[in-house]
C-alpha cells in the first residue's frame, strides 16, 4: 500500500476532535468518505478534512459498498459499534472502532468472530495506552522490574465532570455511564499493563446518588436529572484466575478531591508504580525504600520544549502502520472483548447483588 483510503462513520466530537486531525497528519492517508446521521456534520467534516473528491454519503451502507475505501473508523454511539463494525469488515474494510468495543459483551464477541472470519484488522480506540507515561510503564513491567503484579487499581474519577451533550446520559444508546465511558479506559490500561485477561469473579456496585440533584455544579453546566438515566459512579473488585486482584473506580460525579482519570496503580513482588503525580516507581534497594519520579517533558534548553507526539496521533499512526505493513494492532479485539465482558459483569453484579463468575 502506498496510500490508505479512510472513511469516517459518525462525524461528531470524537471524530473531529481526535480521529480526523490525527489521520490528516499522515502523508499516506487520504480521507475520502464521510457519513453522519446529521448530513450537515458530515459535510462540514468533509470540507475540513476530506481529500479532493471526497464523498459525503447519505447512509453508511453506500459508504461500505465503495470498493475504494480500505479502512473505516467507527465513531458512533455504543449501541451501533458492533453492527457497523461487523458490516464494514464483511465489506472488506479494516476497522478502528471507538471505545468501548460494544454496548454488550455478546456484541463484542460477535466483533471478534467477524474479524477472525473475514481476516480484517479490528482495533478499539483505547488511546491512553499511547501516552508517554503508559508506554514507559509498559516497558518497566515487561522488563520484570515490578515482578509479579498481584494487586492493581484502575482509576477513572471525576469530581464533577458529567457530559451533558449527545447521548452520554442515555442508557439505551450507551449501555451505562462513567463505568463504560471512562472506566473502560482505566480498566483497559490496567489489564494491558498486567497482561492479564483471565477474570475469575467480579463484584460490583453502581450508584445514582448525585444524578438526581437539580442545578448541580458541573464542568459542562447542570445536568437534567430527568435525562440522567445512567449511573453517576461505579466500583468493583475483580479477582483474576491467577489470584491477582483489580479494583475499579469510575465516576462522573462524586464528592471527592482524589480525582484521576485513565490511570492505574500496580503493586508487584519486586516494586510498584502509580500515576498519582506523574509516573512514580517505588521499591526497595539495599534495605532502603525508594521512589523514582519520571520526567516526560523534553526540556533541556531555553525556549525549546522538545518534540512531542500526542497519544492520539501516535495511536492513529501506529494503527495505519499496522494496516499498511500487515501487523497486529497494539489494541487487539480479543483484549478489548475481555474489557467489555468485565464491564458487563460489574453492571450485572450491581443489578443482582451477587458476584458474577466467569467460566
């Protein structure tokens, strides 16, 4: 491949804020197809990011029937991820689908099966794996510096950060609230660091405690309690088959000052790490405890900040490289499916009041 021809399905904020700007920076990419249920949004995206002759489609079936398109990015609400991604792979396209993989675990498994059946590449938009601190910590773990990681925490805590636009508060469209929205990032990051995708049992809780408040303080303005159909916070304990324990915490609205999003804490037999204040590695050396604080800015000379690549730019560049050079994507569908299965188990545990066991 000299050029990769890409189309976008869903031209809302995640497409215009992340996918399209990052794709536009890659010389080997031509963005040639656009679809959105609001035609004007697709037209505006095409005008700003489209290659010469780019098409705006009135339905995504026509887009998928265009044989010139190699890759499709799916940036739609969660309930349509599986349907569109599977149809795209069956139409011969490689697919990047925004997180979470799907609204349900069954849909996520269908996506994995479709990728295997069609031989098309499928990846999910877990961009936090591509942060500089995440990449460094992954190397630390792979080198064995932390030893056997047997306890971890996945953090996705906002004090007041409820998204009040789009369909974020619609349980039918999204499948849930902060757990499936931002908790999914933290859980993916944590499992990836541990390289552990074999859950044994999940016990979870979800709350609607602050969502009922009128005129609540919020980053994006007060939410409408009548439209707030998803949880405002959720928490869980996961025990893996090898005995490791993972704690998950996710909130859009919680009375706490201990906020952190898309971060993890790892505790191993040889050392630990957290993302509390940058990236910190802790351990013991010559009978003394130590903490190493890593520096990720490239400063070293006045007036020069150093070369930087955003996590989204790196994510999209790495994905296009996998397509062009027939490599396995960094985020595999099998890994993402386990994340969806655990998220669903947390919601089920909350509904039933019982632990959910995996086969």
